[in-house]
C-alpha cells in the first residue's frame, strides 16, 4: 500500500458503466500522438508516476504538474513544466536519475525542481501566484507535501529554483485551489478546512479559514464567478461555499457510487469555459469497482444544484486491480480543452510500465474536447418548385439536440438574391424541415426567369450548433428551380 493510501485510510477511519471504447469526446487538433499507429490519441504528455495535481499559470498558460515520488532508493518528489508530447521518464527515470525499472525512456525531460522522498512524503502541486494581494509570492509556484504542514514556493527555474518556506501552511494538505479572481486556497482533508491565502504573518502571508466541509480534496470556482467556491469532498459530494460558509445542500451528490478504498474517491471538478451559458461541468472519480470515470453534468435551474438527469459519461479507464495512483486532476487549459491526469496503474515501480506505454491512458496527462460538434445530416430535392413553395426547402437532422439554420442565395443569370434565413430547434435524431424564403424582389425576378425558360439555381447552406455552442461542419446543397 502506498504512503498516500495509508494516510487516507487512517483519515477515513477518523472522520453507471460505459464501455472503454465508447467515446463522448473529440481529439483536439495538435495532440501529439493522434494518427500514430498503436498510440492513444488522447495523450498530451507521458511518463508520470502519479501526477496528482497540476495547474495552468493564469498569466502565461504554462502547465505545471507535481508528480508523487516512489519509496525506492533515489525516489524524488517532482515539479514538472509539461509541454506537448514530452516524456518525463517514469519508471525508467525518477527525478534526473535512474528509476526503479531497468529500461530506457525516449528523450526524458527532467523536472524543474525535485526533492528526496522521505516516507510518507507525497507532493501536492499548487499554482503560480497571480493574486495581487500577495506581492511577495508573485510569479512563484506553490507546493506542499501531504506529510507536511508547510506551504513552500519556488521559481520555475531549474538552474535556481530558490525553494523557500512561506511561513504558513495547513495540516494534512490535499490540494490547492484558485478562484476566478486568482485568489489561492489550500484544503485540509483531515480537519475539513478550506483556507484562503491572505496577507499577514511575519513572512507576509497567512491562511484564513473560509469554510469547513467533509474531507475536502479539491476546491475551485467557475470562470467569471468569484463569489462562490466549489469544494470536492472525497466521499462523492461537491459543496458550494458562499458568504460565510458552505451551503447545507450539496451541489452534487454521487456518494453512493464512489469508492473511497485506498486512494480512491471523488478527485476533482472542472467547469467548462462557457459555464455561465452552457452550465456544463466535469467530475473525476473512482467508481465502486475502482475504475476511473469522468462524467459530465449540467447545472439545473437552481444555480447551486446540478441536474442529476443530465449525467453523461465522458471517459472510462480500467483501474480495478490496485487502489493507488489515480492521478485525479481535471482542468481546462487556456486553449479551451479539458486536461486530465492519470496515475500509472498503481503498485510500486510501475511493474507493467504503463507510464511508458503510449497504447494506454495510465501515467499520462490527457487532452480532449469534451463537447464534440454535432453530426449534421442534410437532404434536399435537387429540383424544386421554389416559386410555388415560396422558397427553397431542405431537411436537417443532428445526432444530438441542436439548432439548425438554413441560408441561401438565388442565382438568376449574373444576379444574386439573398433568401430569408430559417432557423429551428431539433431534438436528437429528428428530421426537421426548413424553408429559406423568397423576398419580394427575388420572387418577381424568379417568375420572369421561369417564363423566359431560364435556369435559376439556389445555393443553400445548412448549419447546426449544439446546446454548448459547438458548430457542425456546414452542408451546402445546390437546388435548381423548376416551373
């Protein structure tokens, strides 16, 4: 059993399936291994042991991950600046040295900072500080250790990281968080406290408690909403923190479907960049079988409650054999795509070498588009009585609920007339009829052209967007007008 698992079990004493092949997301352009035979296209970077927490620098967009070290001789807790397609070497390497496996990693990247593992150490990666209220920490990266009560800071400079104590901290730290205004938080999984870093203390920073919840393991806020925090409870609930504390009713409760054995539990939540309009959010948890799941939910009419009927499984990763190394972080990058961290499958030393295997999703940071564009089908008669119909007609169908828009231009000789736009909503799989109507001038011109034996044509464009605003590829159809 790992050190973090043992600690979580001690604290615990105190205190719907989809197939792995089903995809409810798209692979974004630029993923480094998309199209490579035998490689999983979701992978953004690989060679991690247990990248439990990562974050993006809100000013520069840099992805920084804390990777938990091993108990083997030479074990190191790591801070890594993560780039596209990079390999961080585990289990062939750890830190800048040899790892527990006698293997060779392809072009391994060294951490920008590491420190020796001293059981029961387990790094908890934080954020680059951009809160103007904390000028002494500006531009420095925060981290702590699960076995410590001390928050520390470094520069992301491997030549001179300048590792320093901040002079403050929390007990049993399980995560940092950042709200929409850039304020930094830390949570205490053992005592239940959610703390904000504020000015004060001899070193210029201290913590103040903003709420108490049950075993908090992650805290964040939706984009643009600095008035509320959302705290993830390891047991399977998400709580809203507003005003003077946590609301009594949970925002989301799937506690009956979450395993908390070992390092299992609900791990994190991420809100879509367009959450204010779409209401979409994503939850990372381990199910009762110990497998990794990422589910999508949508906010209900009550802004402090999720609509449980909106649930959609996004990602399933088999992980039932062992109870440690789950990774656990969800976050949207500045590119608008969802990033996900996964552990190496558990055990000690990655016996299956999953972290170096590009054919699976373990020991990786993944990058996906969780809101795939709708698939649009379009049909229209190629010869239509446009004058009699009062316009050109087309039929559209989406594989999900969508809004269809039909536009067109009528071409008569060298002249072109714009047709009136038609728009209709459609449920998933339902065929919808749309008519791009003639305007008075185009009606008169079409009548004259047909009398003279002309061959007018209408060029129609059918478009669709889903509820989240993702557009389908437009369909163009050319229709000939007949008498």
